[in-house]
C-alpha cells in the first residue's frame, strides 16, 4: 500500500519521537507452548490504557541504565541477551518495519498479536477478556533459578542434572500452590520461566530483563489469565539531592485481560547486604512503588514480591504506612508471618499488598504461607505466599 521510502521516513520519525518521549521497546516471543510478550513503555503517552478515565503519568524518563553497585560493563548485559534464545519477533521495534506483525501460540489458545505505538501492545489480542470471579494470587522467590549457561556476570551455572532437578522441584511446589497468577523472583532467563510455566500449567508468561547486572536475576509472572500488556520500570530514576535510586531488579507492572482491569506490580528489593546504604536503597524503592501505585489508582492493584526486610523496619515504612495500601499479611502474628528460612535466621520478607480499589475483593481468611510442602526447602529458601481475590466485588 505504501512504498519503501514511506516506511523509511516513518521509521525515522518514530525513532526520533521515541527518543524524545523516553523510549519504547515492544517484542513478541513464541515460547513453544507458553505465550510470552515483552513490552517496555517508559513514557505514559505510549502506554496502553483500557480505562478512559486513567490519568496520564509523568514521564518516567529514558535515562541510560546505570550499574547499581558493580563495575560490570554494559557488555555483560549484552552477553546475557545473546545467550537467551530469541525468535525474529524479539527484535527491538526500532530495528523493524512499523507494520510488522507477529503471531504466537499459547498451549490453550492461538492469539494474534501486533505492535502499535499508539495503543500499546495487547498481549492477548484475540483472547476473550476473562470474567473469572475468584482469583488466587501468589508470590514466590525461586532462589537462584539459573540455567546451564556460563554468562559473563556472576551467575550460578547448573549442570544439566541440577537444572532438571531444580525445575522439577519448583514445578511441584507451584502446582501445590495452585495460583491463577504468580509473581516470581530470582529467575535468570525467559526460557527457564517458560519451561517452568509450561510444566506447571500456565499458558501466559511475562518477563523483561531488569537492572541486576551482578547476578542477572529477574522478576516475572506466570498466569492462567490472559495478560493484556506490561511495563518495565527498570529505567525509572527517583529520589532527590544526594539520595538517588533505581530498582535493584525492576518494579514489573503487569495488566491482565480481565473485566476488572486487575494490575500487578512485582518487586524484588535490594538485599540487606550493605547495611545502612542498602537500607536507604530499599526505602527509596518502597517510596517509588507507592508513587507508581498512586498513579494507578483507577485500577485494582496488587503489589507483591520479596522486599527483603521485615514489616516493622524503616525501609518498608512507605508501603506499610501508606493509607491507600493494605498489607494482606499484616494481621498475622509475628511467628506465623515468616516467609524466609535460612540456617542462620527466619524473617518476613515476602508480601502482597492491595490498594483501596482492590481491597473489597481481598478474602481475609484466605492468606496462606506454604511451609508444609514436603521438601520445599530443597526448592527455595523462601515460602510461597497466596491470597484469594473475589474480583466480582470491585466497584
């Protein structure tokens, strides 16, 4: 319909516009039975929103990614990506024609997907919007879910047998938890998460490499409910004066193709290694998550993940004391709130918060921390946390 010169000019204009607005990355990956889509839109103008009344966000910036606490160069990040199998559809939007469309298969449905800078990228286009009322939400730190490839950063390298054993143990626990949506932490590669999802019965996966250039661990989502689109906040820069911050991995914003417009923010905060300096980083990260959640106040939002601190400590106070957020585990006695078990100590590191829009859907007596699954300690040093939501109660 249009000549090659038109597309060249259009592509050049799109690139210039994307640089001004903060950057856009959209790609589609055929997970071989698991449908995975990677979308990064750091500017609100380019983000898909299905609720007309949603207030546009302030520009999240397009700063170059900074190494948070390592001299590891950008080269190691490129090496990570090079070791990750990618289909042709996983190329940056800037490197392909603007009219390129790709299709991807799910283990349960065939979904047509397309890239659009105006409307964002619907992950489950062609998949009917879910109206499922009761939804089980969980979070779990998978503890060093690395693959067998020796990357240039400081990853663990598993043998084929070790990887198979790890995958098998994780899958047994995931199936026992039996959540509809599960946010995960400490997964190295997209392919590994897809393998776990396919083995455990999850047709949808969301994954995007974050800021951990030291060990290369990331956050992600496995879901039985179609995923509409998602946004990485790895490029966010926040704080003021001498206190500047970035997410240690990501605050991964996932929108589900559900009648309620349910949205999930998956996090993995800075570890406690580093003392006061690390405490300050977690505090800034908690503040930023609150800001993101506030921007999403027209959506029913849950915040989950390994926040690497106990609820009574200052670094998490922005979240714990936030008036429009509820810690769904907050009512549990301290000795029943533990989610992390090492040889040295136990701690309450894992959380699920809900905002005021989602709070009516939270079934209070549904909270469960899975400490009694046989051999769970061989799968991870964290315990999965699960809650139930009745999304039909959202107004």
